[in-house]
């Protein structure tokens, strides 16, 4: 088992206890999850960690093991009994897992900063961005938009760990070593991109979150600077803002053009502080991608 398990207990023993007590089943409703016969969230976490540790023998990616420990933390905050389909649900748990994941990565990077152990993806013990990317996207179907991401290999590997870390009917829980030699990718080319509408005051971290999730960033600010640079060669933001106003630049028109040219999942990083502003962004997105998934993050 990974040495990181001990670090996980030391970092937040109360959280571990909550994961141990968080069940995929419900005695009160006489419900047993067919997808998680291992019962508790922490049991599943241990199984996924075991799979990640085995794969890491070939990949040398400590971020896989860290993601295994963190990917289902959010289930302790989102667990509820869904009366519509009569089962325990954890909707959006991957999003609720992000904040504690960042804290655990910070803990590890601080603990091992003088150890000489470096990630293959940064100059620290682990890449927080890669771990967050794995955690936030482990429930998503890989499509032509996520495939263009240079981290998709690790997402596919981690999704395989998560899948093999579940005990359920008719499932082989052995590591598929052949996958490590030739990684099979079944791209859903008909799937539309995902969109996030980021909301928050300037400096609240909208771009930081979007980058951590590996989303392409679009914003009025970026469009202003791009257009002004093409016209004048200058990139000073206040000048760009004044120039766009004086020339009555239709920022929404250019935003839609960017969405049409999209090759990645996109985060709209304007302030979007009001319901009206967010609805406006949704309508612009839907004018191009009618059946896409649109989420919202308020910072």
C-alpha cells in the first residue's frame, strides 16, 4: 500500500473517520449499491489507491496515488437519499473534493519540500494542478475535447483505477497490465464540449480554478486585449478597455466566434456576478452548442 496513506491519516484524521462512516448503502431504506459492494467510501478509496500504486510502478506519477486518496472526499458532503430513483446519490461530489484535495497537496509539498523528491510535472513533490484535474474530471466521459489535453493519458489511467476499485457484480478487479502498454481510447466524437461559467469578483481565482481543471479560458478581458493588440500592437489593459468602448466593439459577437472555434472544454471567466449575467452567458453558449453541459462555479 502507498506510503501516502499514512500521510493522509496524519493530515486529517477526522476527515478519514467521516469517509469510513460514509456508506454507499442505506440500512434505513434497505438499499445496497450494486456498484459499490465494498460499502464505505474509505474502503473504495483503499481499493482505488491499491490500483493506482500498481500502475505507478510503470508510470512514475505520484499524482495518481494522491488523486486516489482524494477523489471521493466530496461524497461525505453530498450523500443523500434520492426518492425519485430510490438510491443513495452523491451528485457533484467531485467538485466538493477539489478544495480538500488542494489542501492535502499543499500539506505534502510542505512536508517533502526538502526531501529531494520531485514530481515529473513540476519542481515540487506533486503537481497540485494535475491532481485537481484528475479528481475534478474522474467522472467525465473522455471525448474529442478532453483528448486534446496532454494530461488525458493520466485521466484515462485514473478512471481505470477508479473502475477497478469498485466491487460489483460481473466485474474483474484485476489490474489490466496490457492497458499500460497500449492505452485504448474510445473517443466519443459526438459529445459536445463542457462549459463552466466562472463567477466572482476580480482576483477571486476564476482563472486559477479554470486552469487547474484544464479548461480553455475565455473572457471579455482577454478578447479586449487580443483585439486591441491586433489593431495597435499594445497590450495595456486600460487602453484596450477604452479602445473597445470608443469603437463600440461587440464583445459578445467575438465571444460567440471563440466558442464556435472551440477545440477544448471552455471556462467563461467574466465576473458574472448576477443571475442576469450568467443567464446571458448560458444563452450565448446554447446558441452554438445546444446540447452541451454548462456548470457554474461561484468564488
